[in-house]
C-alpha cells in the first residue's frame, strides 16, 4: 500500500498500513455498522466524490455483480489519470480495509486537493498558503500545518468569518475553549455552507496531534465552497456593475432634464425683471435697484452659470458613456437641448446689458436733482444749526444782574452777534434761491422743501426783531451800576499780605544755592518739601480772596447793582493774584528739578570721593612701608656698598613699576579737582602727600651713591616741597629722621651722604 501511494500521491502525503488512516467521518460509519456496505458499494462512493455520472451499475446482489460495479468505478478512476497499483475489485468487495482506505485517499487527493493552486503552489502547499492568507488578520490564529494549528478551532472559525462574517461573532471566541470553537465551526459549516461534518471535536481536542489528512480533506471542502461562492459573486458583481452603469445613465438623463427645466424656468422669471424700465422718483429707490442688480450679478447669477456649465458637462459625459456602451445617443425633451439653453441664456445676457445701461442713465438723471436737494439740505442744516439757541440767547435777562464790565462785555458780544447775523443774510438768500429752482424743476419733494424754506425765513425775521430789542436793554442796564465799598476793603486787606507772601516765595524759589556735600542738598530738599506742604493752605487763602471778589459780583447781580471802576483800596487784581500763583506753581517743579540735579551731582562727587579714598588707602600705606624699608637700609648699612646699591636699585625698579597706580590715583584726583571737591572723609591721605612721598622714594632709591642727588625725581621732589610749603604755610624740615611720622607728614629726609 505504501508503494501504491508513493506512485499515486502528488500531494506528498504517505499512508502506510500501520497508520490505519480513515477518511473523515469514518468512525460514524463504523458506529452505524455500514462498513461492508461501503466496501461493496464503491461504485456509489466514486459517483459521489467525483461528481460525474458513471456507467449504469448492475442491480444484482451477488458477488459477481459487486465486482463488476467496482471494476466500472475503478476503470473510470483510472481514466481520470489516477494510478491504481495492486488494487483489485476483489479486495474491495472482500472488505480489505487498507486497500479500500488507500484508494479513497488517492481519490480525495486527486480530485479535492491536487487541483488547488495559489500563487504557483499547488496541492497541500497551495491549500496551506490559502489558509494563511485568509487567516492572517485574525488574532490568535497562526496556520503553519494541518494538524496542531487547527486544534483550538479558531482557524476554522476565522475561515468562515473571513468569507461569511455574519455567521460567526469572532470577537466572542476564546482560545482556551477549543471544543466550543470546533463545534461552532462544524455546525455553521454544515448548516450554512453545505459542508458535511467530517470531523469530531472531541477527537481533535483529545489527540496530541490531530490527523493531518482528515483536517486537510475537511479544509479543502472550505476552499472549494468559498472558491465557488467567489466565482458566483464575481459574476453577480459584473451584472450589478452593468445594471449600475445603466442606472447611472438613467440618473444622468433625469438630472439633465431637471437641471435644464430649472435653469430655463429661472431664465423665464428673470428676463421680465430685467426688462422692467419703470423709473423711480428717489435716488434711494434707484440705488436699491442698483444694489439688487449687483446682488443678482454677485449672488444669483454665478450659481446659474455653474449650473449651465455643469449641464453641458453632464450632457457630454452622458453621450460619451452611451457611446462607449454601444447605446443610442440621448435626445433631451423638446426645448431642452443645449442649443435651446444657450439661446435662452443669450436673451438673458442681452436683457441684462440693457437693464444696466438704463440704471446708469437714470441714476445720472437723478443725481442732478439730488445734488440740488442735498445742497439745500446742507445750507438749511448749517443755518438751522447756527440759529439753534439764538432766540433763547436773545431773550435771556442776564444783563439785569451783570456788573459794568460784564455789561460792556455783553455789549461787545452783542455787536459781534449783529455782525455775524448780517453775514448770514447771504446764506438765507441762497436757500430761498435753491428752493425756487427745485420748484421749477418739479422736484418730487418740493412741498417739504417749501415748508422748510418758509420756516427759515420766518425765523430770520424774528431774530432781527429780538436783536434790536436786546441791544436796547443792554444800553439801558449799563447806566445802573453801583459799588460795594466794604467788600472791596476786605479784599484789599487780605490780598496785600498774600501778594507779599507769593513774591517772597518766588524769590526763594528762584534763589541760587551752593552746596558741597550731599547732606547739605538733603537739607535744602527737606526745606523745600516743607514749603510745598504749605501750598494747600495758601491755595485756600487765594480761593478765599477770590471768593470775596465773587461775592461782590453776586450781590450786585442779586440787587441789580452795577459797579463802576476798579477797587479803590488796592491795585491788586484777581488776575494778578492768579498770575503770581500760577508763577509759583511753575517755579516749584523747576526747583524740584534743580534740587534733583544737584542731588545727582553730589552723589557723583561722593562716588569720586569713595573711589579716590579706596585707592589712596592702598597706595599711601604702600609708600609709607617702602619709605621705612629704604630708611632702614640707609641706617643699618649691612653688606658691601655694591650690595646695598643693588638692593636700592631693586627698590627703585619696584617703585617705577608701581607708578601706573600712582598715575591712576592722580587721574582720579584731577576729576575731584575739576568737580571742586575740597574734602574727603573716606581717607586721610592727600594727593600732595602721596606724590611727595613717591618722589622721595624715587630720590632715595636713585641717589644711594651720591651726596646730593640731581636726578629728575629729586628736583621734582624739592620743587614740590617748596610749592606745598607755600600753599599750606609749612616749611620743609631737615632732620635725622629716617621715616615720616605719618601719612600726612610733610617732613622729608635729607639724602644720606
């Protein structure tokens, strides 16, 4: 049997007698006791599995009849290219299990598995590749063979779900429940896919390695079932595609008809609106028509232009599709051809052009009338704005309570008004002339223009009468003025000392100040702040003085008393007080600014003092130390003369190297002198002493071998001592001291012999 299978098995599946392989579902047949029947009826098995009609079997039940039927089946199987080796009808009729099972597997392998082909692979490899491709997207499914990979049942469920997802809810399956998964797959396949239940779930789960040939046979049933369904689906898709194309063409036809009808209807409604030439009386109405036309151009027409273009595109697209499908060309309804729509659109464009020209001409015609009307309204508005409140002003009785100076001011103001009134006479005449012209041109709003013009003329006449009446009243009130002596006297008593205080304050605020320390400027600032604190009380006094003057005016107004002349007790006027007060207020911030600037200058001087003091406090002790060391060398006289000379020369070199710091200190001293700083509390060293001692060091260091040194340092030293002695009224002292008594001492040492 092994030799037989090696000759006939192209799927590389070996079946040895010891394996006792049974086809799928064989155990069910054993249980029913029909094994011998299957062996004797191999004719019907071949008919079922090969799917074709064989020669008519014999009806007899004798052995010879059975052998004849089996031979017919075996001949047909051989005619299909299946090699049968060592298999005879007698073995099958006699119930040789191994021979029969071997033949059945050969038939399954040849007709159910061998024809499977996926990407240049066939039979078992092709079927395995097909399973891997179909189950790749599924979780917990990894098909690598036809035994262990199918043991959990998820592989069968994944194949069913991939092609018929409505049959299995794959998300609810669990890998740890293989019995449920297998039974679900077997039941669904048998019920909905017409695939017989060839396997048993308990056998697959209970076996360490399920039978490969059984699973391969069962899986091949899924391949053939889904492959046939896919071919049917492809054919159905092609039919649906043809139907969809026809439906799309019909929809395009309906869309064209509807779009053409809507566009023609819109054109039919729009043309009468564009042909309406009814004129309007107002510019606003014409402007509204123009705005409507612009809205038509901007909002309503562009979508219709797009619809027209889309209509032509749809028509051309439809004709192209029909031509490609060998269908007759589309013929729209009467009056809805593309040419008909183009003709209607041309009429719309012509009406639109004529309507635009009419609008522009009508607007120009109304512009002239509106210009005159606007000119009338502007002049009338200006005149009415000017006359607003004038009648009330001319009717008020303010002159009855005014002083003499106020009466004179009112008279001057009234004269100015009369001049202004005369100037407006021309505007009133122009308004009347424009109204007359609008009446002659038959302006639509002439009644309102005439009413407004009449109102302006009546008001003008009334203003002339009121102006004459007020002038007479002002001239009469000017003669009724009296004075109030007591209030003037009190005004004079309080105004004089306040005026003196303001003059003193102005002198103090303008007085220059000279300070040398920051404490002095702080003292001046404190005094100035105290003065500023008195200003509110002074302002109250000023307000009180001015209140007296205002009280005089109030009494005069109350009792209709007019004052003549100025205050006889003083020449100080409220304006003078206000002027000086304003001058004091202006001087205060100036004084603040001057004090701030001086404070900043003193701060800068203090910085220079500290800078000089910091350097002098370092350089002074250094010079003093060097002087002491040179003095000790001169007294002690250790070593040879040449050694002492070399030692002094080393000191001279160190002194020369230290001179840049002296120069820097002298530069700071120069800045102090330019800033006129005369004292410095941050150091006891002065620049004169430092220079003197430095020159002394240079002199001693450079003249160790001469009786009287004539070097430049010694000459400068002697000259500087003389100048300093004259400046401070001190004389140089020649003594036997070796070092100075202190940083401020002017004593110096005579060069040692």
